[in-house]
C-alpha cells in the first residue's frame, strides 16, 4: 500500500501513522524500514487517543480529533514538512 501511494506521488513526503488502536505496529515499522526512503516517515500514536472516545475503539469521535489528536499530530506534521527550520 505504501509503495502504491509513493508511486502515485513520488516526489511527496509521506507520513505513515500507526492506527490509534495500535494494531500492525511491527508490520508498519517493517514496511517503512524496508522502503528506506527519507520521504517516508513512521509515527507511533500511542497515547494519542482514548478508545472510550469512539464508537468502535478505532475511529475517534470528531471532538477527539480536534481536542486530543490534532495537538499531538501538528508538531509531527510540522517536523516532517519543515525538518530544517521547525516551521
């Protein structure tokens, strides 16, 4: 899947997030490591999301995205997009 995305946007930077329920961590790490590209970054999400703030333990309610997840995600995205300057 990651290679298909890279093929469709080869000059882009790709941030791969672990699902909030923490499944497939080792698979995702192995895939990103195997790709070995500076344009592909892996990010864990442990502690980013309380499964009680979800109907199924995986997909957060909208307020969770805005109040809990976005503040954790923003600095990660910023560091991936602007690694040298930080902004």
